[in-house]
C-alpha cells in the first residue's frame, strides 16, 4: 500500500525587504548609468574624477540607448 502525502505551499507574495532591496539596486544603477559625472570616483580619486569620467565613458552607449543625453 502506498502512502499519500500532502504538501502545503504558502503564497503570501513578495517580501517587502526584497522589494526595497530591488528598489535600492535600481536607484543606484540609474544613478551610475544616467547621472554620474565623476561623483562616485571623486570620493577616492579627488577632483580629477570629474575630468576623467571613467563611468561615463564606460556606460556611454548605454546612456544613449536609455535616452540620457550626455553631450
């Protein structure tokens, strides 16, 4: 004789902490791609970071594809 087991799955939705974490990652990514003009590296690199624009140059084509004008 075989036994039958019932599995109960609780579906309460997406945890709030997951939504908050995703929103923070999205906001940080939006800042890096769209608005960073040397701000991130200026913390360690100083004023030269505003001239070199490493992240701007790295994400240049992605900025245009997302609709951010940069020059």
